[in-house]
C-alpha cells in the first residue's frame, strides 16, 4: 500500500513521515538558510563540542549582558509583586500601551515633534517589523540598505513580496538593495535607486555602525516624498549617537511625518532584550494613496494581533524615562560604547579598515578579498570568538565581519588579547 486517498485527504505512504494536506508557504523555500543568528548559534555549538575546554567569547548577536539598573528593575519587581494583590492586579491593558507611557515616550524621544497618540507600545522593534509587513500586505515593492538587519529582507520574502533568490546578485529578485559602503560614506546613491513603496532604513546602522547625517536624512525624506514611498525608519540605536550631526529620530527632519514611521526599543538601551518593550511611531500625517491614515490600519493590526505589552515591562519602561532611571540607562549605554571604542581601537591599531563603533555598538571590520563566512570561521577556530559574518546582512556585507560591543568588559579585554595574538602581526 502506498498510502490512501479519501475525498478530503491522502494518508501518507507508510515509508514516509506523516504529512497533512496543508501546502507549505512556498516563500520559506526561497530563504537561503536559517535566520542568521540561530545559524551562528548552531556553529557556535559545533565549535563548543569540538573544543569543550575552550572559553568561547560572543561578540556575535547583539545581546545585552549588563544587569538592568536597579531603579528600573525595582519598578518591575514592584509591578510584578503588585499583580499578586487585589489592589495591584490588572488584566488586559490598552493594546496601544499605557497612556502615561505613550506620553513619556513622546516627551523623552520626540519633544515637540510627536504626540502620545502617535506612539504604539509593543513587545519590540523586530516584532513590529513583522506586524508592519502584515499591515502593508503582499503587493508592494521594497528597498533596503545593503547590508542591513536581516529581518527586513526575510520578512519581506516570507510575506511573498519578492521573487526567488538570485545566486548571481546574491539577493532576492524584487528587492532593491541600496549599496552602502565606504565609498559612498555608507549612504546610498539615491539617484541609482528606483522608486519603491517601502524603504527600510536603519540609523545608526546595524550592522555597519554608520550614522546618517541630517543632510543625508533630508535627502532620504525628499526622495521618499518625490516617489510617494513610506520609510520604515529603525532608530533602535539612536541613543548611541554622540556626534552632533547624528539625528536621534527621523522626525528631526522637516517633512518626515508625511513619509516615515519609526520603530525603536528599550532592548539596547536598558538591557530589555529579554524583557521585551519597544514602540512604533505612526504620525497622523502619514497616509496611504487613498488618503487613509496609516495609523488607522496600524491601530487595527495592534488591536487584532496584539493584546498590549506586558504590564511589568511597561512599568520598567516608565522607570527608564524617569530622571533616575534615564541616567542609569544612559550609564549602561556608555558602558557598551566604551566596549565599542576598545574594539574599534584594537582593530585600527592592527591595521584593519574599521567603521562604526562611535555612534553605535557595532564595529564593522574589513577583510578585503575574503569571504566573510571564512573569516568568521577563522576567528572562531583561532580565537574562539563568535562574530557575525558581514554577508549575513546582505551581499554588500561581503568581506566584513561585525563585532558587537554587547559583552562584559572582562570578555572584551580577553577578546582583544586573543585578536592581537592572532592578527596583531598580520
Ligand atoms: C543583532 O545582533 O543584529 C541584533 O541583536 C538583532 C536584534 O536586535 O534582533
């Protein structure tokens, strides 16, 4: 017997695993590998199995290591304890987030620029990127910086808005890859970019660490306006900006409210990678071609697919925005920025071409002529250090690796010694 068919289903042939009648979303078949960071974790595990006695240092995924500052963690502990009392208990909250938190975010990050009811509190910028895809739907075109945070490309592929992977271009047909490299100051030559519906843009950039200037962002906003595009602006590293010409939000740019929404998060500011608390800003002035406010549809998505961020996480976010919490949070950021400066200097002193690490926790190191997965493997083998291969962020990342500053100081110092021992004389 090779399996049995009835009117509604075919049972699997006995020699194969059981299947359902449900056809796989064929877009998953277009993806080239697993999501970048689990793939790196898999290689790390293999390395651990090979060298059980070696202490592996991770400068790979940008995952925070430092404890959440006490003012903030105390506020969350209090909120959690309150849930165990009749007076402190609360169930569902507003899907858009606590009104006082929306006010506090508007005041802290967008003073005079955005209103509280344009802020949607969520469980993180990555999750919002997925929900935005759902809102925009399949039938639209997309441009991304190349290299870029892989979530923008992978969610676009999964959604079905692209063609197949094209081995020749090392990208997906139907996505415009806006090359950002040292030659163009990591800002795309917009005169070469065809109009698209959406433009994903991250500044300070993950992975290159480059921060767009005010003038560059004005160019981007003008470009979007000319083409009728919407910019999805990822500002998740904005508080790492230290140079004066590094806008902390796209809304510092005149006209941005008509062409841009912005995502952000406390993950890299207050160590909330596990706590989960982010937000998306959707200005009233941002409209679809038929005049519908984008905010109306994003509100529909949030009320339909999301039940509001965790009340404990929101209490933590509110504490981040009180004066004491804010200053403790900025200390955490300073700590990671010092790590970035140490790593940046190490690679510069060894003669590498180094970018980022000033307005960003990421240091982007050039290995010209080499495949970045080979460099990744070489560093892992010789230094027992996990980095992130540049090509994992897109074809424009080939020949680079990214070193993340999210690590303990002890590990950064140890990593520096190992890098110097292996690459110092090369
Ligand atoms: C990264 O390493 O690029 C980030 O940790 C990814 C993320 O924020 O999801």
